[in-house]
């Protein structure tokens, strides 16, 4: 393999890649837009419950009880004020103690109409517990909590940090369209056959395309991580970004080997893009998707980045992710190389 030829081919490919105004624009827009999105997202989480209380009788015990449990209390000036705060979602729910609350053994819970049934039941239980706490009839219940998985109590992840691994993956996978277009154009315009009539080999052509893919996928994602997250756990993150880029390049090779023009590349690309984005929803809203998403290779990229960035996990804890990405990338490279060689014969 002649590295001088590879350098010349890579330089040519870079020139052709950035000569395409569409992909040049997408590359720059992606980096800038994702950085802006990150910095506009909340950087903190509000993990304390906000309860509104309005009482027509003096209350003492429940305020101490709620404050001891880190609950934010809003003392409403009137029942209308309490209802207004609930309707505006300024508080989670409201508790109203009328004048005859103790005599009639009643407390009113004010809940937003769009609250889920499970939360309505929880709010009702809390309201009853507050009544019993104030008037001296505590519920005779003992409970123990067992947390399955990572206990996030007191360390909830803000949406901004959840987006970092997802947006980094967006940058990587989006750039593969430009690589696919370059491969497809050389096949359809017969440029690759002209190259093969020179001392350049098929292996050198493929290798130069891989170098181009690394430049256009790995570098933007590294820049994004540095700007949004810094250099913390950087070696581990760099390894995952590298494996993610190699995976994306293998997809770019595959799409470029079967596509006929730009429209077919965009068509194939959008289908792949949508499928590979599915695991991201499990990062934004944990538990929304079941274990079937693990059959999608992109899961192991965003999941690995998520664990390192948001949980400070070590490489040992994502060994399986690394193994899956290596195997998947090699398989796709071999398959796409087989198709490309058949088209260049």
C-alpha cells in the first residue's frame, strides 16, 4: 500500500467533498446548530416536589413535615390563588383544608386535569398523609425501598447533558451522506475506473475514503464534545467516537455502493438515520423503550457515551458496547467492500 497515493487520493476526496455546497453547509450547520441547542437547554434539574397549601384553619405540623422531606411549599392566599397556581403548573398539586376539615375528616386535593392516573393516586395519598400528620392520626405503614439499577436520587441528569451523546452521534451519522455521495458519484461517473488505470489500487482508494470519513465524522464530533463537555474522561470518549465514526463510515460505504444518485443516497440515508435514532429516545426518556432496541447497533454508541459522560463509567463497564461496535463495523466493511469490488470489476 503506497501512502503517498493515499495522501493524494485523500486530498482529492476532501476537495470534492467540500466543493459540494450542500454537504459543506450541512457539516458547518450541524456543528453550530448542535452547540447552540446544547447551550439553550436547561443545565440543572428540579427534583423537588412543589406543593401548594391553602387552609382555613391553623396548620403547624405539616409544614415541618414537608420541609424535613425537602418539599417546596407554596402557601396560597386563597382557594382561587391555589387553583390558579395548579392550572399554571407552578406547583405539582394543591391541598385545601376547609374550616370543617377536622370535624368532617376531609381534605381536598386539587390536581391538573392532564395528570396521569398513577400520579393522581399518588397525590391523593400524599394529601391524606398530610391530613393524618396534622391532626395526629398517622398512617400505620412501614415501607422499605429497593432501587433496581442506578439510583438517581439527588443526581438527576439535566436535558442538556442527556443531549450531548445524542447530538455527537447525530454529527457522526449525518456526515456519512457526503461520503456515500462521493463513492456513488465515482462509481456512476466511472471516475474510479480511470483511477484504477493508474498505479493506484482498489485498496488504496477504499483506504483514502476511510480517511476522508474519519476527518468528516470524527473531527466535528470531537469539537462538539470539547465545546460542550470539555476534556473529562476524554480518552474513553475519544475511543467511542472513533468506533462510532468507523461504524458510520461502514454505513457510508454500504449506501454509496448501492445508491445511484444523490436522491437515492438521501432516501437510503433518511431510512437509516431514523432507525439509528430510535435508541436516542431511551436516553432522553429512560424506560420508554424495551430491550429490543439493543438489536440496533447505534444503541451501543449513544449508550456508551451516555454512561461515560453522565455516569463517569469506566471502559470496563462498556466493554460489550465496544465489542459489538467492532464486530458490526467489520461486518459492514466486508459486506460493502464485496459489493464495491463487484461494481469495479
